[in-house]
C-alpha cells in the first residue's frame, strides 16, 4: 500500500457534479493507495463526509455538489492521502 499522496487537477465537471475524478494516468496510483476498495470513509478539507462508494469504472468518488461548488476558484488541485483507513482529500 502506498503512503505517498496522489495529486491531480480539479476539472470543471468534477466541481459542477460533486466528484473527485482522477485522470486515467493516476488510476494505478489510486488503486495502490485505496487497495481497490469498493467503499471508503472520505474527509474533504477536514470535514467528514461518511462512507462513499469508489466508482472504479468511471474513476470517481462522489463527495456531493454542495462540497465541490463551494470550493474557491483558486483551489485547482486535489491531494488524496490515506489517514487511519480514511481517505483524506484536501484542495489547493
């Protein structure tokens, strides 16, 4: 399992529809980080969102449009880390 954070850009589609969507080139890193789990507890910028489904087919995790639409325009990158069995998602 990877201890290294995975970082990628926030797309307009991800922001509009409420997803953490990763690019195809980051797929192997995410599979290693999440150990191909189907569900995981998600924390977005310090706020617990509860257990969320990992959609491997479309390379995304739903965090809700309320959470992503409230992100500032200056926040353009997601950083994902595994912290005590929970997925910590921070934006920068």
